[in-house]
C-alpha cells in the first residue's frame, strides 16, 4: 500500500511529516512487515479471537 501526502499552503514541513507518519502507521503496514519477517506457528483460537476483537475495535472507530 502506498501512502503519500501533499503539502498544503502555508504548512510547515514538520506538520506534513507528522501527517504522513500518522497515515502510514494507521495502515499498519509496519506491523505486517515485522510479523512476516520470521516464520511463525499457526495461530491458535485464542490469538484469532484477540485479533478479531482488535479488528472490531478499528471498524467501530472507522464507522464513527
């Protein structure tokens, strides 16, 4: 997934960088890359349920 920002008028570079970082970390690409760096065991039922709860939290936040 590609994330980019366009600088607004009269916006300092630091503000634009902060906007970019926020958008980048919200995509959770970094987490996916870190998790796929090493091989892992298959997920257990408990781990699947925990991930489902986190997904549901994000979906409820996006629905607002």
